[in-house]
């Protein structure tokens, strides 16, 4: 299943942008993205919420490593996410 981009659910996307979403771990440095799906369990979602990250948030990808780890920025705060977490966060470009 590697290399396959999952399609986001239509109800999560606006009529204007019905394109495929992709994992945060694949976003480019300097790219602004919107979180459209969290594909983890309740502990994963709680962890993100404790950092102030939720669905529909718009974030900036500051740095990306080959293993999928990313450094993101939201509202002036920066967060480092491991590759496993970044893989479970689906985004679309804004």
C-alpha cells in the first residue's frame, strides 16, 4: 500500500477542492496544509489535542526528514511530530 494516496471523504472537503489528500509526512517544506483527517485511535487524538492540533487546523511545514518526521508551526508555536504520527494525519494543500 506504500505510495498510494488515500482519498479523503467528500464531506471533509469543500466543493472547490475534491482532490486526494495525503499524509502530513509527505508535505513539502514551506507548504501550508489543512488537516482533514486523523487516522489514529483516541489516545493519538488526545495527544494532538493536548498540543492544540485538531481537524481543520491550517499548519505550516517547517522541516521534513526522510523518516517522515516533521516540524510544523501553528499560530506561532512549533511542534515536532515523529514519522508515525505524521503518517496518521491526512492533509490537503491550501
